[in-house]
C-alpha cells in the first residue's frame, strides 16, 4: 500500500512538472476580432498559421496559449466562408484581427499549351467585372478573383501576350485554359499590310506623328539609319528614347489595376501614391510639350497667317474657340477630381486616426490584460497548491481508510469464522452422532446377517455331509456338487465382506488401464454370457488410462455388470443386451452401464443401496453388491444416478474423479526416452 501511495505522488509531481515545462514553450495571448466598423465579432472561429480553429465565443475575444514559434502569426483564417481576415496586428500579447466580408470568390485556373504542358511565369489578363492581371506559378496555375455574382469565366475573357487563347476546359483539379503560341505562325495585321506602302515612303519631317514603338519599328525596319544625316539620326534616337520612356510610364499605370477587394490597404495606398506621382510627371511633360507645340503654332501663324484665306481663318478661329471650351471643361474636371481626391484622402486619414485610437485602446486593454494575466497566474498557482495539498490529504485519508477497511474485513472475517464454527459445531456433533448411529446400525445388521448368512451354508454343508454318510456311492457326486455350490456362495459372500474393509481403507493407488480391466471381467463372466447368450457391447477408447484405486474400480464395475447380466436374463422373450460406455470428461471417469432387463420399480429404488437389501425374489445374491458399489463411489468422492423403466431398461451412470494429468506426463516422458534411445 505504501508503494502505491508513493507511485501516485510521483505521478502527480511528474504531471505538474510536465505542465510547467510545456507552459514555458507557450505564450498566453488575447485574441480579438473586429468588423470594419470596429465592432467586436462574436461566435466565430479563427485559425493561426493553418492550425486548429479557436472559438472567440460570445465576447468577441478569448485568452489562449499559443506556441512561441507561431508568433507573430503568418496567416489568419476565418471558419466562415463569407468572411476573411483583412489585416491583423500582434502587439504586447494582443492579436487584433480586422474581418471583412468577402466580395469575391477564388477560382484556380491552369494555363497549358495545346499539348497539355503547363506555362509557368506568364502574365494573364482577365476582362470581367473587374480587369485583373495574374502571373502563373511554376505549375502554370494562377488564382482568379471573381465577384460573388459573377458567372464562370469564358476563354474569350482571357489574354496572354505572345499566345492565342483557344478554349477553356474542366477537370478534377479545376479549370484549364488551353493556349497556342503565336511565334510559329506570326501573321502581319491587316492594318500593317494596308500601311506597308505608306510607311515605305515615310517623311522624316513627320517623325512626331509616331506614337508607339510598334509604328516606329514598322517605319524604320527597312530604313538604314546609319545612312541618315546626323541631324535626322539624332531626331530618330530622341524619338526612340521618348517612346521607351512613354512605354515605361504606361507600364506603371498597371499598378492601379492591382487595387481590388482582396488586396491589402498598405499596398493600395502605395499604388495610389505611385499613380499620383505618375500623373504629376505626366502633367509636367504634357505642359512642356504643349508649350512647345503652341510656340510652333504661333511661329506658323506669325509667318503665314496673312496668306490664309477668310474661310480658313474662320475655321481656325472656330477650332481655337472649341479648344478654349475644351480646356475650360478640362479645368473644371481637374478641380472636381482634385476635390474628390482630397475628400478620399481625408477619409483615409480619418480611418488612420481611427486605427491609432484603436491602438491606444488596445494598449490600455493590453495593460489591463497583463494585470488580469498576472492575477490569473497567481490564482492558478494558489489553486494548484491547494489542489496538491488536498490531493495529498485525500491520498492519506484513502490510505487510512483502506487500512481501516482491511482491519475491519479481518475482524469481520474472524467473527464470521467464529460464528460459523459455533453454528457448525452443533451440526458437526449431530452429523457425527448420526453417522455413529448409522454405523452402529449397519454393524448390528452386518453381525446379524453375517452370522445368519454364514451359518446357513455351514448348516447346509453339515447336512449334506450327514446325508453322504448314509447314501450310496451313486449319489455322492451330486451331493459333492451341492456342497461345492454352497461353498462357492459362502466364498463369494466372504470376499464381499472383505471388500468392506478395503473400501474403508483403500490402498495401492496406481495406474488403471481400462481395456485390461474389462477384458479380465469378460473372462470372469464368460460362462454367464455364454449360458444366457448375452449380447454385450463396449464403447471406450482403447488407450483409456487413469490413476485411482484398482480394488474400488473393480468392485464398482464387477457388481454393476453382475446385476446387468442377471436382470437382463430374467426378461422372457427377448435376447439379453448389456452396453458399457466409458469416457474421461473434465478429469472424471464417466461410466454408463445399460441393460434391457426387468427394470427397477419406484417403490424399491430408495432401498437399493442398503446393506443386505434384495430387490427381487429371483435374486440369488446376498444384497451386498449395490451396497459395496455405493460405498466405493462415496470413498472415491463420486456420484451414481439411476435411469430406469420397468420391463424396458435400466441405466446406471457413475462419475468418479480420476487423475489423468499424471498419465499424460508419464507418457510424454516415456516418449522422449524412446526418441533418445532411437537417436
């Protein structure tokens, strides 16, 4: 018991140490979630770094121990399909998550050539409710954001530089966009074909009319630039540099297209700033170019205005008035756009200030949380200490209770034993008295019947001897035969009386081979079997062997077979049949001896086992056979049952405990010895 208590205490101490060590690898943080109006979100679950979801319950926040390796979080997910984490901030033990509703759905699409080879690192342009650009990964896959109410994309909505989109298919993995390269079959656009002859006779003075690198390449691909005059070559180089800068500036505008519902606020602001700077530079360039062109037009008007006719002057004046009107409209639009931009900027600053206020509130909440955490840890320490002390007290009380209970059981057992001995003492005395009375009665019966049954054959022999003295020589053989029969009956009775002593004090415990025993008894009863033509059958294993007392087994089998042979031959009109079966069942020898004789009437069944009881007037025995069978079975600790039907059959079933394990062990050792001798 002491070892058990020590074991329980050691397990508790080890568990507390493991909990403390585990707590050192984690950090207790507060997790909160807000919507876009900074209202706490309740009844949602969040996952940090793709791990198990944490419920925020009905308060919009909870305390949870998070491994240090997951802080700060790399990703945050919401278990609601209609929500997503817009942004999150981890500071001073508080993880604040801004949640917004999803206005899009993600559609993975794989870009492949017509021979089903993925196209990695290509830019895909999608024309839908919102125009987006995406770049495929190493497996040719990109994620297309779609509006919730937007239909499934079609192949005609996609464009890839250098490729022609052929068709859109579906598979188990998702959508597949099949494309074909344009490099193999490069077709010159119809517009370029139509302009080929025009560009072949291009005038270098019209260089300013070229607005793209494509037209520049189409014009100068067949012109030997090195053969041009130096001033024209400089103009061509300057125009080329201008078109390159223009292309770079146009590419910068693509950053605006990246602002969407799925982008981060910081990225959106950076894109807006880049766009504003680009527009600022563009206005400066346009103003410089515009002033230059106005100067050229003024020179043309100064030099050649007098040569213009009236109609041309009127048209030119109308165009100038129209230009003035357009510039006025542009000025109004510019100021309107500028005002809108300022309003949006003010809104952004207001949101930023709200975030600052939120951070201040979070700092206050963090300080309060730290105090609560400190108090909570102190409370946990106190509770653990009290629990540990209480546990030790409980174990000690349990130990005392078990010890007292054990002592109580010992006392109860001793009291029960004394009570049982007291209660059984009278029964034991009564039983011994009954057995003694029964033994005395059996002794009286035995002495009386033995003296009577012994005196009867002696008197018969004496009478036959007197008759023989006065008889002729011819009558002597018959008289001797009768004296021999009387002597045999007397000898049989004396043998049975001797068996009584062997039953009370059995000896010679040894192995019994049942087949040999039955063969011996068959020889003993051979004359009876032959005289009455008895059909006898046996059912037992040839190697049936066991350890017991041979004399008692002989007494049981001999007397039961003797009864079966005798009573089966008394039934007139049928052939006597006797059946003997023997089996070993659960270390018990079970024998069934059945005959088709006259049976046993119910009135005498209770007296069958009494000494000197003769159940039939036809019996020639002395009433000791079944008595010896009963005493032998009682000595061996067995039992006997009777199943009978008058004038039909009688079956005796005997069950005797025997030792078969010793026989098996000796047989196994003998087999091993034989194998060694053969080797």
